C-alpha cells in the first residue's frame, strides 16, 4: 500500500510520471516472494503446513506469520528472519526506483521529508507509513471524529488486499453529511455500538472488485454485480464481528441491501476512498441512530 501512497505523491510532485510509476510497480512485483514460499524454501515449514496457513488466511483476518506462530509451525524469531529476506514494500519500492534510475539514494531523504511536511506528518507517523502495516497507516488517514471506525476500515482494507489486489491503497477519509443511496451495497451490524457500512462506486474500482470477487467479467454496476459486492461486504463484516465476539462484544449481521433500498437513519458518517490502480471506490461507515 505504501508504494502507491508515496508513488502518487512523486507523480503529483512531478518527480516521476504515471507511466514510470506503473513500470516501477511491475518491476517490484517480479521480485516479491510470498512468506510461505520462503519458509518452505528455507526448510522452516513443509509445503502442507504452508498450504494449511494459506487456507486459514482465507477465513481469518490474520497475517500468514501470525497464523503460523499460533499453529506452532514458526517462532517469532523465524518470522523476523523471513521478513528480512522478503523485505517490506517501502524498501523494495525505493530500491526499484533507484535501480531504474528514477531517483538517487541521496534524493530519498529529502523526498520523504517533503512528503512529511506537505501532509503534516511527524517522524513517527512516517515510520508507520514505511512499515506498510495497515493497522498503523489507517489511523493516520482517518479524522479524529471518525476514530471509532478505524478497526472496521482496517479489516476492510486488509481483506481487499488479501482477496482482490495486494496493491490496493487508501486516501484520506472525511466526515460527510450523506450516506450513498445509488450504485452501492450496504449492510447493517445491529446491536450495542451498531453501525452500517457500504461499498459504492467512485470511478470504476467497485466494478473491478465485483468482477474479481465474483469471478465474472461484469460490464456495469447492477444488481448482479452488486450481489458479488454484497458477498464481499458480508465477508468483511463477518471477520469484524467475529473479532468483536472474541472480545465479548456482539453485533448481528443483517442481510445486505442494494441501491434501491432506503438507507437506515444514521449519524457520524465517515467515507474513505479505496483505490485499485487508478480507479477508486468508496467505503462508507456510520453509526446507527
């Protein structure tokens, strides 16, 4: 995610072009290796163990390493060694930029400092971006009035990265006055502290997401494509509700509702843009009145 957040800043500041960013991402993809594959190659896990962890990831909102440690297949020390071999997205992105001659190592520090100053980030917040950790990045992009939604937003982003496209990234969230009523699918989570959230189209990303998740090339946003989006939203909210239940809080998932449904009354509405490449969609979440 950090590679696109920083990469788009470099494009907007005129340091690189959109075509160069795209080329850099393609180069970066060619050298990134999955943690499970490295673990098997290093003899730390069997192929069967790695496959089991990958299957569990499809139904659990946890990283590969966290599951492998819980199962007793790897230790925290081994995960640290594997991560060093894999490298994080920030470092691999920077290395690719340098390798392609788009920036020099000497330029990196002042580019990052410009990014920090323009966005008003502290040094510790820049380190959060560099970690490429969704849980550390999301709070930086959500306004204070929407901080109660950081966990559901984080679960959403992690799920989209895992199931749709690992290069998905987010923009700054904003508090808005209206909940979308067209081109969207929503789901209520009822109970104490209940909320309602939804996916809605912005400029093409929701259609992409529907096609990938539904494994069908949808041509437009309609009830068929939104049905796939509804299944994905139900998956996201199911992971969130399961996490709450382990903490002793319980919410009940209502059936997804589509664009012709009348939105429920709500307050404290937070909307965050989510991008797949150059296309975007909105994830909106609100407290139920």
